[in-house]
C-alpha cells in the first residue's frame, strides 16, 4: 500500500504520488491493474469467493460429466478447508458423482488439481440451497496466484447452479475465454482429472460461483 504525505498545493508532490501508485498497482507487462477485477465487489468476511457475488444468476445445468470451472486470482493467503456452491432452480437427480475441486493455473493455461471434496451424491439434490463440503486435504491458497475452482456432476439430471453467467449470448463463450480466462469446461469426465492441458479446455458462458472457506 502506498502512503505518502502530500501537500495538496504542490503539483510536484502529486506527480510523485501518481508515479508511486502506478508503480505499485499496475503491471509493467500489461499496464492492467494488479488487483483481480472479480474481487472489486463485496468480499466475504471469511474466506474468498471466485467472483463478485453481487452479480449472480443461474449458470444453467450443463451436461452430465462436464467439469465447470471459474477462474480467479487469490487476494488472500490462507488455509482453505471447505468449498461451497449454491444450487439454482433445477435439482440433480439419479446422481452418481458430485465433487468440488480447485486447480492451479500454469502460465500456459494448463491446470493441476490441488485439492478436492470427496464424492457426495446428496449435493445439489435440492433447489436453491447452499452446499459446503470439506476438502479431503487442506489447500494453502496464495495471494496473487491464479486458480480455477468448480464442480463435476455425473447424473441423469445435472443441477443448475448459481454463478455470474449469461446463458443467452453465445459471444460470451469467446469473451470469457480471453486471457485472463474467466471460465472453462472439460466434458466427458467420470471423475476430477488430476491435470488438464489448456488445449483440452472448452470455452463456456457457464461460470459457477464458489466460496473458498477456512
């Protein structure tokens, strides 16, 4: 955080302050702000969310066996023991597998699984419900690191979940795939893959809202 005493009548000191601000908060490589845009809303008092919770709607159901991921840059370093998601208006039925997972995003876009919940076929079986589940091992989240979090459901009727999604505009698939990526999916999965290459990710406007909790 930049804190400089400034004489409000001295333009030269204001120039020093501005340069310090730009050096502190703008990336020298891209010119974009260092802080992640998805966290400019109302942060959780405890833990961290994958996106701005003020702008949520139904992210739709997707298809059975699709891993849906929401990308974010962590703003806090902390130990995470639970992930939470919210069902929307369609409940899951005849469920074989439901797991939440978190992946670390490499510079080339490849994903590596860091932590996950155990299979729980009761998740998403009620509508408009919050589901918090414990990770099988603690995830040490690091500020400034890029992650992808989300869920995989194998069921005859996949559930709708809440997220910052726009299901009506197909162009959003491409817009959200531009770097830094906002969302992605991996189809035809029977369990959470240990790793995913960026070439095997598909663009999607379905972007699940996930809470990362201590």
